[in-house]
């Protein structure tokens, strides 16, 4: 089995891919915060494997993507001690063997590279990935595999927390799309403002990028929060919450092949 480890700003996601079935079979996450991470790794990972009857010996290869460099050594040491394997850490040097090209490999996050690797491999044409994470990102790729650019906006949870943290009377609310764009109470007003506001933002950003580039993109949404804005269903050609993981696997495999 292939183990993908995707370290983001909020969570570290562990996911298992079964090569025989060609499917992602298991997935769990831990908080990224460093003080808790070491204890979570040593306790929760073995417990998860035990509860799901997964043998450590079944893990044949590990791919690792991280946008949190300060925890990389912690993850790598854990992989050595628990799995007896060295994880392949995706980095700018690993992009050379890919069909996609970034103008500034040292600046683009490995998570975005994973996204476009999976998306472009699937469509082989102009594609845009909308990733609903801690940040909301739009990454556009042309038909040759060249990344045209990236657009970064504060994510849904980030926006909600910013509003809550910087006002004395507004509460922190759940991310739930209300029935009306006009709230009837404070909670609904915040939900309506942020979620309907982001609906317009996403549609407008896609339209602006397509007008600027003159391209019609296949639009693929991903990220844990991609299912919240249900009114965007017709805007996306596909929603794939495993897109980043699939790209992580493809990049690892591309760099595992003999030159």
C-alpha cells in the first residue's frame, strides 16, 4: 500500500492507497500544531492501524507533502521509527520529471503542485483547481502543462475566525449555508455574508481568470470545505476531495521511476 502524508496549516492528513484496487481506502488526520503533534503521532497512528487491522508491513512507499517546514523532521523521524521507511518529501527538485511546469518552483506550495499534477493528468487540457483549505486558492494550468498563475484568498474558516477575533460582539459561527442571503439574526447574518459572499467570489474569480487568459478551463474543486458551498455545484465540473492526495502519489511515483 502507498501512504500519503499531506501536512497543511491546520491538519496532517494520512491516507492509504491500495494499488490493487486503485482506490484510496483509509484516511485520518491529526492537528498540525507542533506541541501536540509528536504525542498524536506516537499514539493515534498506531491505534488507527490497530483498529482498522492494517499491518505496518503493508506500507511499501510513503509520499510526503508539507507546507509547514518546521514539522518536516518530526514526520520524517516518525516514518523511520514506526514504518522503517524514508518518506519521499516533495520539493522543487522533484518537479523536473513532471508534465507540469512552474515558473517559480521554489515559491509554489507542494500542495498546489499536487493539485495541478492530478488535475492535469486527468484532463490533459486547460484546468483550474479551486482548493478550499485554510486559504482558498485558484491555480490555472494551460494545455501544455504550464502553470499560468495562482490566486490566494483567505479561506472560509479563516474569514469567519478573523471576523470573530476582531469584533467584540460577533460570535464565531458554524460554516453552514443559510437559506437566505439576508440573515434574520446575527448568526445567520454572518453565515449569509461570508458564505454567499464567497459564492460570488469564486464565480467572479473564475470568470475573471478565464477572461484574462482567453481560455475555457475544466474547473475542479477540492479541499475539506469544498462541499459547503452547495450552490456552486454547477460551477465545478468535478469535486474531488482526494485530488491533493492523488497528485502526491503521482509525483512520488514519477520520481521513483528509473531515469
